């Protein structure tokens, strides 16, 4: 079972696409790094996971429960 599963996350601000179809899973004991150049959407992805932003598409599953609509 995955500890965290980000499923097909998409997030846009007006005409700017911060994340398009981001999908990954982290199992217990794994470590994941998010790297990329400025403006690649790293912070937008993290803010979607922690609830600060609501992605327009996709789901965030933590320990088997969809947390996409929970408050930060």
C-alpha cells in the first residue's frame, strides 16, 4: 500500500499551467525528491499536497484516504 499517492494532479493559474498530469506514489520507507528549474511547478505541487492550493484535476491519497478536499 502506498503512503502517499498523487494521481494526475493538474493546477493552473489563469493561462499558466503550474502542474499538468503529475502522478507518483511513495511507499513507506521511500524518499522522494522534487527537482527542477525555477517556475517548473515544484512549490505548486507541494502546496497542492498540503492543501494550500486545490488542484483543478486529480486526487491526493494519503494512507488510503482522499485528502484533496481537506483544509490545510
